C-alpha cells in the first residue's frame, strides 16, 4: 500500500543505512509522503564545539534533500537543559541553571545560523516537558517496566525482552551506572528515569518526590509528544548508540508497544586530521561499520575549542564543505590543514560565480532553487554540446544522494560540474563575444548547479568574511581580472605591461603559473 502511494506521488527510491539492521533499506515512511525526524541535541552547559555542529549540518542536508525530492519533513532537535553537568557548571559559575542554559542555547543557535542550518522545526527543552516526562515514567511503572527506589525511578532491563537490540548486546554485557545509586537498583544494567534531588538542586514535584528526569527519558517523551509513537528517522552521533539510543528504544517501545523509529541513522565522529583525503578531488572513504569508530572521538585540539573561536579563523562555508565532503557515516578528519584545503576548494566555486557575473549573469547566491521534478523537466529541455554532460553529472549527484545521502560523491560531482562549466565558457568563447544561444545555455546550466548545491545547503547566501582576515572570494575574482588583463596584454604583444603585472604580483607575494589550460596563481 505504502509503495503504491509513494509511486503515485512519484517520490524517488531512496535507501538509508539503518543501524538497527546493519544494512541499507528502502526508505518507506509511516505516513505516505511525510517524514518525522528526530536528532538528539546538545546538553547546554558549555559553548558548543565543532562536534555539536556535525549532526545538525548532516541532518539539515538530509531534510533539504528529502524536501527537494518531494517529502514533507518535520525535524525536531531537543535541548537538554537539566542535567548533572548543568547543575555542576551553574554552581561553579554562581548562576542559575536556567540562566546557564539560556546563555549556552543562544550560543548553539548562533552557531547553527552561521552554518546556515535553518530547517529545524521544533527545539523542545526538557524543562518545558517535565509533565509529559513524568506521565511517561508513570506509564512505565504501571506496566511494570520501571520501579521506584528511595526517590529514584529505574528502568528494569530484565523486563524488556528486546533490550540491547540496537547494539546486539545482552543485559549481562551491559554495565549500568555505579556510584551511590548502585545499591538502589535491582540489576546493574538498570538505568535512571527519575533522579531524586539533593538539597539545593533544581527539582520538580513528582509521585516519587522532588527530583529531575534522567537524560534518556527526555528524548523518548519529547519525540513521542512531537512526532508520535512511531516516527521515521532517529539520528545522532555514533557515541550515542549505547547507552542513550538503546535506552530510548527500551523506554519508548516498552510503553507504546510499537517501533520507536523505523530508521536509526548515526553520523561518524570527529578525528584529528591524519590521513585525510582531498576535498576537491575525490570522495573520501564511504561509511564504515559503527564499531570501527568506537574510540575515535576528538579530544584536545581544533575540535574541542568553542565553535565561535573556530569561526574567527575559518569561514563557516569552508567548515560546512569539509563536513559534507565526508560520507556522514565515516569519521571526519578535522584540523587546520583539512580546513585550509576546504577553503581553497571553495574558491573554485566562488571564482566560477564571479566569472558568471562578469559575463553579465546575476549573482549565483540570488538564483532561484527548484525541486527535483522541476529540475528533471528543465534538464530534459537543455540543448547544445553541454546538455548530455550536465544531465550525466546531475544523475551522478542524485544517485549518490539517493544512496544513503552520500554527500562525499555528491560534492565531488559538483567540482566536476564547475570544471565542466569553465570548459564550456572557454570552448564557446563566452568571455569575448558570446553567441546568444550559448549565453542562454550558460544561464540554464548555472540553474542546474544552483538546484544541486541548494540541496546541500551550500551557497544560499553571500559568503561570509573572517573578521580581520582577507576576503578570499574578492581576492579570487580580482585575481581572475588581473590574470585576464595580463593575457590581453600578452596577446597584444604588450610584454612590458604583462611583465609589470607579473612582477608587481610577485612583490605582493603572489606567484603566477602559466599552464596549458590557462594561468593559475598561488600565494608564495
Ligand atoms: Zn536523545
């Protein structure tokens, strides 16, 4: 039934890797044409770092691509604003937990905005859902999946036959939290749903006395309240698979008696850059098994500094391009070097955009986007020498995205797209006296590029500049102009001017390289 309905609405065939089955599965939604997607958000006790931005960038792209392909998507990212870490940090800073949460949530939102992540529909805060969380826990107690013990409430993992199904482990293999609460639990693997408040800690009244919710129960309660008992996609970093997601499944499925989410998607974690691949040339390795990355979390380095500090040295566009140049299930090689590489790769796009404007075209950032169906119609009507190549690159891009959102191959095909357009401009002599038909074809081709980059959330607004740093896009387009003036001088046998340009650039620290396919430049 679902299949016929999807076909009737001509939704494309997409496959998603599901951590639950360890395999790629055809994408089928609970409600035809609609997608409910939940991503575990941050615990807001410290400024966010790059690790907090990976999930939002990836799932923002997932949403963009699904919407582009014809689905209606509701995306929820929660904010954990009550937690042991928040209590400790707010005490250390001498402020209330609510004020600390407000400050760090604002920091998180600023960073999302810098990266152009604007597709989140709901950002529920745990403290706004205490009533629903208590009702959820009461439901588990009533069904005998949970028990109260001295003001705490624990989930009884021995009552849940399925416990461990996400990570294929038995109850005996799991170790619960130790410490002072260990003796209140029936078995070590049981986990807290409700924690009794100590004196002076923020607390809410409950049937078990004053306390606060555990971390796992927040996500079960809020996803259920906003997306329903069974929704489509649950996402998060690989570090959340166990125990967090295993426990979410245990809570939600024990209470509701149905699957919590159909697809469990997990993104790879940050790794300090070592054997990183090239950003612009070829895709990095495709996603490996989650277990391969168990211990790869980045520690003290670029990855751990506040994201706002990173933004003083690197443009958000370069950071975003780097994240998307890796398949989302692979570890992300992160550091100054890959970021620099990504910034240079970005210039290939920005030089083409500047070139297009020099040819009389509009700003690429202002071009209209379009959906997948409209794009297919437009590409079919393309004519001329470039039509087949454009169609083939678009197909490669879409096939990569349909195959578990392989942004690595999608990004690589965009670089090929840029090369193709530059070649087209050169071969058709569009820089000089453009024939009208070819000039129109160029407009159509740029719209295809805009269609595809838009699904990744790239180039949707004018590029940002680094405060105190050089405006790389401006330098790029000025260099294009200087190189063209020098080429004209040489063509007109005005070698004195050509040499003057080269020498002056040399003094400014810029080296020209004359190659068979034109003149390139680099900083000395
Ligand atoms: Zn969660």
